[in-house]
């Protein structure tokens, strides 16, 4: 991310608005107390940028989009943030991540560099913080270019908001008090180009990305439908390949290698904060992606898609 400024999250319920508080579950604010226990981790909100903040509201407002907001079962909840002697962040930061889907149905995921301070070695889509003055799509395109070197031309893709994920780091209370708290807006970018054409233009940044992969629809569906908290017993479904091809980056060069498919399938958080896995937010976004496309090919009905305006 280029700058140090952050756009923060504000919430509005029943007419009252104000900044979201670090360590307090934003999702929980929009869940009714009488709801079934299985539903308290998800809520329908209206979201959009307003007056320099990402506003989440229980009522529509000009420019807003209705979307699901979800948090992981283990949190965040009311948690005291920070460490002794370390200032607690002033609020909840807004982020954007982009699921780039090629015309061939492949989706791009990247493995975060081990040197990163949050979620190292975890598979996620390109993304980062919202900076002042940016629109959500601008953030996604900027982060895509910064992390992968890939620039999408005007008129070559369409896009939509998929949903919102409430993220806290460390992701489990057992790993210590929260140091980061975000609301991540996931965008779906539907490219008219094949993954091969897109990959030919990629120049990933090793400071951000240690590997990348264009995952095929059957693998994506397996990742997306893994139940929360479930652990795979090391067995890959027969319909899936035993390994997945990835491109690893090291010392300014890249090489194609393979990792076991099961690496991307476990849903339970393993011990250690650098265990290679797909993040919970990514699996949530992939589920929404598959649902929005109706499990059809790229040529099928894409629903309410916003085309990129010409510049």
C-alpha cells in the first residue's frame, strides 16, 4: 500500500451514526438479539463510501449497495485490543479485495509473503486499504496492479460488490489480543480475457506475494463449500486433482511447482499464524461468487453487473 492514511468504518443504526469501535464486532451491531445462534455471525447491511468513511447502515442511502456482512465464528467480538505499551488503533479500517475471474472460469489467488506482519503465507485475493479520495473499484484495481503488476484495460471487464468480511488479526483469541481490525469489501471482477492472457502480463511484487495460482472451477467450489471449522482428513475428493499448479517467486525469478490440493481445503485454523491455507474471508467470497454466477460458466447470466466506464 502506497500511503499511510486509512479510511475508517462508520456504522448507522436507527438513525444514529458514528465510528466503529476497534475490538467491537461490527457484524454483531446489526444482528438482532433474538436471532438464531447460527445467524449471529452474518447480517444484511447497506454499504458505501460517504463523507470519507465506509458507511454501513441498516437503511439504504444514496450510492449504497445491499450486501452480506459476515464474521468468523470465533470472533471478532468484544475483545480488548492491543498489547501493553502499544497504542490501540483509533478505529476499524476499510479494505478492498478483488476476485479476478478470467473468461475461462479460473480465479486468481495469491499467497501472501512470509515477511508481512499480518496473515503471512495465507492464500487471498489481491487487496489492501482504502485511501482517502478513492472509490472501491479504484482501490481494487490499484492493489491488483501493485501486487501482481496486472493492469486491466477499460472495457475489458465488469464488476460487482460480492459482500463484506469482518477481519481481525490475530484471527483467534488464543493467539493474543487484536492488533488489526478491518471490514473488507470483496469485489468480483469478470474479465473478458483468458487466464493465460492475463498471466502473460503479470509482474508480481515479491514484497507482497510469494506465489500465485489460477484455480479452476472444481477446486474453487471445493474450497468454497468446506464447512466452517471442519478439518479435512488429508483425503482429496476423487473429482479433484491430487496437486495444484502454482507459480512461486524467489529472488526475482519464478518457477512453476505443485502443492497438495488438500493444502487449500482445511477450514479449521491450524496452529501458528503462518500456516499455509486459504483465509476464511476468501472462502466466504468464493461462496458468494459461485452463488452470484449460479454455478454457470462465464458466458451465463451474470446478473446485475456494473460495467467499467470509459476513461
